[in-house]
């Protein structure tokens, strides 16, 4: 894993640069903390596809697959 390719280094030279860059952008967005729509704090973590949990107010809710809408 290098700085340039990040977590998509696991694909090597397969699949083409555009697709690997798109996957990298999605993975970076889904792994960072999101803003809670209820308490407005940046404490929301993705549990599964479309399921999120706020560690501040304890609310569990659904939203988009990779990020909170």
C-alpha cells in the first residue's frame, strides 16, 4: 500500500486506473466519521451497508450505502 494508490494497492495492476480510483474514493468516504443527523456531532460510524451508529447520542439509523445523506 503506497500513498498514491492507498487501499486499492491490493488490486495490483488489474481492473484499470479509473475503477481503482473510484473504489479508493468510496472507501475513504465510508471509513471516515460522518455527521449525526440528530445531534450534529461528527461521531457516526458505519456498521454495515447503509446502517450507521452514533457513539455520542446512541442512535442507530439507516442512510445511503457508503455515507450519511
